[in-house]
């Protein structure tokens, strides 16, 4: 579980950095939504200590990442951190 929380933390911080550096006003809302979902998953994992607690939120966020794009180096970093987090989980997607 510790590795999963570390990967989720890396992803969350990458989102924060993307929000701080984006010059695209239309990206701010997408990034903020991703941050909210990351916070929800972190809280659920912290409270329940199992992946089952985030399964439905996780699967929904997988679909949302398929529809959103964050530009530039920050976007590339977010994508890498998201992939690392998804790979660390055993949730079927």
C-alpha cells in the first residue's frame, strides 16, 4: 500500500505543479478536477487501507484521463505519474 500512496502523492504533486505553471485557462478546470479526484482517492486509501475503496473512482478517472490533455512539460509529467500510479495498482482497467 505504501508504494501506491507514494505514486498517488507523486501524481498529485505533478497536478499541482501543472496547475501552477499552465498558461492555458481552459486547462485549469481539468487539472482542478483531477486534483479533487486524487484527493478523494488518497482519503479513501488512507481511511480504508485497500484498493477496493477506490475502484469505482479510479475507473472513472481512467476514462477522464482519456478525454483530457494537459499541455507542455507539466502535462507530460502528469501523464507519466498517472501511468506509474495506475501500474502500481492491481485494479483491472
